[in-house]
């Protein structure tokens, strides 16, 4: 079994919009109150509160604050579970020596969703019925497969969306006649395969960067707190979302093209966050959305009964794929030339090394 997500646009009535806003505000208040409660308990009593301890207090909260009766009980439980997840991630990062940011209080502009984890929602044709909110028109532009497990309501840039998490049966991986490929991720081209195919990188941020800078200047010129500034900020957020959506679309299309052709797909296991912090091409790396491409390829491959592998990227660019000798190259050198006589495109050579490592891993 595996999980997949489907996202659709919602068209709530004005009354339903207000109810969604109200639910978001109550969920945000509960998250912040739960965080404050945990912090005080640790400071005064030296103990950490668990999710189940806080969950047991919800009935008493509804008696003291009756407005919480207007929110489905499992939605409130999920808020506390979300807070508990933030704590668990914090302690995990501390143990592994990573940079561990302590859970923060959520401002109005940093809490955009709430979730029905098991029940409280019902899909009826092109309508979604939500407990305590009502029947909302749903733009179902594609057919969902599998069993719906959770329903998440999202508010983003003035629009409303629903994301369904569905459990589906993954196909069994193929074992015979597998076509394997190594894939090198790049900036000039998004993906370069070991058999010499180049997948274009549209560079969406670079194409629209002038519009972003213009809109950012408009925001900076507006008076803080004014309606004109709020409108300019909203337009800037929509432009950022437009760029992000174009990146996602490119990653989806490239992943689909790769999965349709190959059975075993091998990528480098890149530490992209670290590369962005220290790399000369940090902005271009972010714009290429390598992590999205790997993630989308992984789940599409799992659905198709195919396999994605990650290998150590060490020296894949510098090593000769023909004789395995190290051939040092500068960033500007685009052709690999080895003393053994092998000559190839720099990225294709790297993709062949990635493929070799992947096949060794399978063996």
C-alpha cells in the first residue's frame, strides 16, 4: 500500500468562507495555547506534556469556550497532533546534530490549513460536505483512485483548496527486462540521462524575476498597515505562487516522462539544503526544484511498479565512467576527456557513473 494526494479547488459561499476563517483562527489559537502550555509545564514542573494528555483536556476546553463546539472534534485533535509532531521533529534534529529550531507560535499569516483525519467529511459528486461548515462546491477535475483517508482544507492567497490523502495498492516491482537509467540533475538542463537525453530546465524564476523585483519595489513603497500595502503583498504572494506552480508542473511532466520510459531510475542522494547555503548557483538550484523532481519520480514509479534508487554523489562528476580514473574538471568545463581516450558530455558521463552505482546497489 502507498499514499497519494489529490488537490482540488473549492468554491465556498461567503458564509462558508467566514466559517473556514473562523475555524482556522480557533485552530491557530489552540496550537499556540498548546505550545504555551507545554513550555510552562516544562519550565515549572520539568516535565513534557504528551499529545494524549492535551487531547484529554479538549472536552473541558469546550465547556469553558463554547465556540470550540463549532469545530469538529477530530479537527481539534489533529491540531494537537500537529503540535506534537513539531516537538518530535525538534527532538529528532537535536539527536542527529542538525540545526534544530524550537516550535514557534503561529501568527495569522502562518496557519493556513486544518485537517479531518478520519471522519467529518463526505464527497458527493462535485460537492464536499464538511462537518460544522456545510456543503461546498468542489472542482473535481480528475478521478481519484484508492480509499480516502484524510481531508485537508487549505486557504492560500485568498483561494480555498482541499487535499485528499488516498491509500492505493502499489504495483509489484518488475524483475525481468528492466530498463535502468542514471539521472544527473543540473542547472543548464534539469535532468540528463545516462543514455544521452537532456530534459530542459525552463528557469521559471529567471524568466519572471523582473516582475518579482518590480512587485517587491511596489510593496516597499507602500505604508505599513495600509490597504494598498496589503493589496501589493497579496499580488506579490500570487506571483510567487505562480512561479511555484510552474516549477511543480515542470517536475511532474519530467517525472512522468522518465517513469514512462524506464523501470529503474537512479538519482544522486544530494544534500540540497547544504548546497543552497554554500553553492555559487544557489538561486538556480532552488529554481530547478531538484527535490520535487526526485519526490515526484519516486511516487509515480511506486504506483507504476518501478523503482527509484539514491546513490552517493561523491566524485560522480570527476570520475571517468569508462576506466573509473579521476579526471578533475572546473565548473566551466562541459566536456569530459580522459587519458583512456573516452570523451563525452560532462553531465552524461556523471549520469553513467550514477547508473553504475545504482546497479551495484541492486546487485
